[in-house]
């Protein structure tokens, strides 16, 4: 596969860095490295992968084990064996991935930064590389979740973008990393919609009929784009010697025969889908654990999906599309996967089956680590309560109340019984 | 629960007949009989259930078994034991259900007819009761599926309605009968939208702000209603001495604490959902049998849902709502249930796992009985092919081609790879 014609023939190529190298980060690096190899006219073949350095012994089960269990640098193992033996064992990575222990060195001169690390590290990473990256770089966040506080909801992509003064989109979908690493077919959704900084002067090189995403000039007013949207970030245009950083470009970077990419513009919807589905997965686990069967589980998923749409519309009404929730991989498909066998679902189900609290399951099975769903359920509830809106989200509220022990699973049907006819 | 105020206080009450007494028919009869007991001001308490008479021996496992295995009339067993020992064993039916072996007698004087029987019997049943029912009766079809031929797609509700010269709506959802009979919580969708025969003269008794569904007069032009829709059926208005047959009335008849009803107007969408999901369930079984995991299964369901929406919009564009597919129990929820453990899913999965055809699974496991999904897949494909539209429905087409042996499961990702960006 080669990229669309308008991407080629530029003086410069895009350099790509993946910030993060866990299970999902390594999988995304594999995909990207396969694509930079196939699209050498658009991307530099070699891709940088920032690896948080640690000493790792190659496990005896690995084909790279040579009878020596002395710990070695993880970056050295990846660069010599082309396998992340700790976080993605058994998968051969393309040899054009360069594992780099220096974050600042890894991101230097890259035009595309792909963030794929636990959200707790976002702040620290931004502090380290702020001012060390190209000012016109663009990012994609593969980190699921959103930041919810009583004050508001903010997206990880916004957090990174504001931290680095660059535009950052989001990738999310029904994407269990190990299945994708094994090249089992799946889909994903990438939302990318940078401010149209100068819609009157699209790049003459762009073959796109509506080059909304080709940013070539810095506007006079940096806080309001040509479509009237405001941004905290002063964006710098991508110089015209690079191929345009548009939907075609990101598709060429992420799409594989086993990893189908759907490009959209709704960053908020894509990000919210990946966060709110965890609340619904807890509810699905509750009713499944109660033995209510497939009808009830499907009902929970349907009601949860409707509350996800409502939440998006209510708090991101300007940009959110219902279809992102009801039609995209980042919406309904990710919800289905999470309610099938995801960790939130399994822990909630186990809690009900054993007659213990989810908190106890977290203590016993996760060493006290909190599930994403429980944290999100509490945060969203606190946010809704601060606005007097708990009643409008009966399922989200029920999950919070069941987690806190003030409601029972048996109350769910009554709690969600609000009429939702046309 | 009592019905909304405007339903009460009429000179006459609605009499209800359930036509059919299988697993699902008996379950729906239980629901209805519970509700007629609670809403005696609107409905006659006693409900008629037409039972195809047969001689049945009470099984030794039944609590009604008294050491005698002489076959008895099924209607007698139901009326004395209040249990359909053959089709819904173990569930006590309300004593206000009257099992009636005479179809004509069962439907006599009923204002509400609920059809819940295998679709093969629709024609014969209509022939028997045509002219024997109240001319202003209204029906609800609980029969899943649609009639697809090269000529077109028609709904079972329309078939019954045209056969009896009455208006018939549709009930469908994520409704596994045994779970509902056990009073495990679920949801359903009822679509009811009779022609607004005289929108200028709504029933003064109706408390509804927009009594579109209250039909009080026979219009001059019987083939075009006040909303401009045409109908083959000459409808007769419900006399004003009855409570209006509107959404509130049907909710009062079907809604239970364990069976939540969502009322909509989109009869075509509700009916199509129950038919087309079986094609998608086959595809989900194919990829699951291939071992592709939860990502792939969720992708299939997402793509399938999109093709269901497209099909509805393309062929029932006047009335179909996308939301019926993406937001209702008859759409996304029923699809989820069918792709979790439904028969089409299981048989398709087994075929791929064993390396045999679905046809062979039908022969071996179903005594040659055809799955609904295979029949629908062939019919829909033939319908699309006749219009040159196979390419617009790559998943539906792939399922047909895999069933016919001209494509393989491994081809699915490539076949459905058409870009569906915004």
C-alpha cells in the first residue's frame, strides 16, 4: 500500500515517535513501523519508540533466552531481539523500530508524536519535552479515558496539546492489544480535527477537496480559528515542505489489513467513549453476576450507550456527534468488547457472584489498584451531582450508588425505568 | 400500576386475545394477563390465548404429574394447571388466561389481537379469522422477521394487517422468552403508528397532547391518511366508548417491572431489526469460530449495525429512523443478544470450528431445519442483487457468499474494508 498521491513528492518526510512502550504502545509501534516501511515517500522509515528504561531478564520461555538470566536494559533487548520481552512477549517487532531510553532524544525533530502510556505519566512527560519538540508537530493520543473533576471534563488529548502547545487528536476503539499484536482483525477510530487556521489559504499541494486539516499559516488571532472555535494553544502551521498532516496521512500511518481505521473529527466523542464505557461495563457485570442473562445485559448496554450519547451532547454539544457513540469502533464496538470480557466487567461480575464489594475485588485481585470504571463512575457522579443532573443519568448514578453501597443491583430495573419513548 | 387517567372511565373495555401459545406466546400471555388484572378499568381481566390443540402427557418432572401419563388436551392442562407444560414448563401462568382451542372463538369481540406464532402460520390464521373479528380491532405482531423476495420487502405486521383489514404494529427486542418468563429483567420495543385517519378531530377523551393514534372516524379517502401515508387497508376507527388505543394503552398492556417497554412509531425499523440481525449473528459466529477474538466480533457487529441502518434507510426511507437500529432494544440490544449466544451465532461458529458448512450444521444439529439467518441472508442477497446493490452491503454479501462457499471467512476483513469515514 502506498499513500494517496498528494502525500508524496514533498521535500521532507514525517518523522514519527511513539511515546510509550507497554503492551498497547508496543502494538501501535509495530503497526506504525510496518506502515512507514510501506510509505517511504511520506514517512521516515525508522520510528522512535520511547522506552522507560528498566533492567529485564529475558524469560526462559522466550526464543531469545540463551541460558543467561542476567538482567539487561530493556531498550537493548528490544533493539537486538526486536521483541518487547516484558510487555509484548512472543511478538516480533519490525526492525525499523528504535527503542530509545531518552524521551527528549526520541521526540527530537519528530512531526508526529503518538502518545501511548498510562495517563498518570502525561504531566511528567509534557514537562520533560515541552520546548524540546518541533513547534509544528502534531500528536495522537492512544490513551483511553478523560479527566473528570467537579469543575469539568477535559480530554487527555487536550491536556497533552495544551502542555506542549501542539494539536493532539485521539485514537480509540475495540482494541485489545494482544489480539491486534497477533494480527487478528479489528477496527479503530481516529479523531483528528485541528483548527482550520487559515481556511482561505489551503496548501496548494493538498489533493483533498476540503483541506480543513492542512495548516499552513499562523493566524493573526491564535485563539480563534477560521471555523470560530477557540483554543488555549497557539498552533504553528506545518511547513509546506512536508506532506499535509491530514486524514489521509494518518490513515496511511495507522491503517493495516488487520487494523482498519475510520477517520472522524469528533475528538471529544472518541475520548468520552473510551472512558464512559467502563461505567457501563461495571453495570453489565453487575446484572450478569446476578444471573439475569443476556436480555438484561443487552438492556444495560443499550441504556448505557444512550447515557454516553446524552453526556457527550450535554457537555460537548458543539462538536460531539451521536454517531461517534452509536456507530464507531470507539463507541458501540468498544462498549461491546468491554462488556464481553473486560476487566471492569469481570470484577463487577465477580463481586456480585461472591457477595462482596467491587472494592474488595480490587483489593484481592488487583493488589488494591483501582479499576478505571470505579474511578470514572465516582468522578462522573461527583461532576453530575455538582450540577444537579444525577437523575438524568440513572444508570451512571446507579453504578455509583451500588459501588458506594447505598443501592443494590436489584434496584437497577426500577432506577432506569424512566420512559424513553420517542 | 394503573393506566394513565385518560384510559379509564369509558363505557367499554378492551378485550385481548393472544394468537399463539408457544414458548414466546405463553410468555407474552403471562405478561398481558398480569397487566389486565392490574388495569381492570381499561381491559377485560380475562384474556384469551389461542392454543393449537394437541394431546400432551404431563411429564413426570412436572409438579402437576399425578402418576398418570395418559395424554390430555393441552388446553385442558393449561386451564386446570395454569401451566403450558409442553412449551413453557415450570412457569405458573396467571389464572385469568383462558386457553382456547378455537381460533375463531378466541378472537371474537377482541379489540386487541396479539400475534405470536411461527410466521409459516400467518396466512392460514388470517384466512380463518378474516371477517370474524371486530372491524376496528388493532393488532401487535410479536413475530420476528420480514418477508423478502426479489420484488420487495414486506413486514409480517403488514401481511397480517392486510390479511385482516386492520392496523397491526410490531413488538421486538432483546427478548429470550425463558428469561422473561422467569421474570429476569429485560426491555422491548413496541412500534405502533396507525394512520392518523382524522387528525382534525382527535378524541376529546384522550389525555395525550398529540393524539395521533386515536382513530375516531373513518376518513373519506381510505387509502391516504391525514399524514399523507397510503395504506392498502381500509381502516375502521375505534369507537369512542373504548379507551383510546394509543401508546399509553399498549404500554399499560405490555410494560412490567421486569419487562420495560419503549414505545416508538417506526414499525419497519423494529421489524427489520429482528430480521437483519440474524445475518450479522452468522458473521459474528464466523469470526468467533475463526478465533479472532472480541475485537473482531465487535467490529462485525458495528459494521452489521451500519448495514442494517443503511438497508432500512434505503428501502423504508420515508418512515425508518436510524435510532431504531442504533438505540432501541429491537435494534442494537437484540443484535448484541443474538451475537452473544443465539442459534445463528452458535451454528455459524460451530461450522467454522469444525471446518464444515452451515448447511451441514443445519442437517446434523437441526434435523435439516433452516436457520432464520441463512434464509434471510439468501433472500436479502437475492433482493440486493436484483437491484445491483450487493457492493453497498459488503457484510451481508460476504455472509451470503461464505454460506454458498464462494468466499472464505478469511476474506471478510478485505471485503468490508470500504472506507466509512465521515
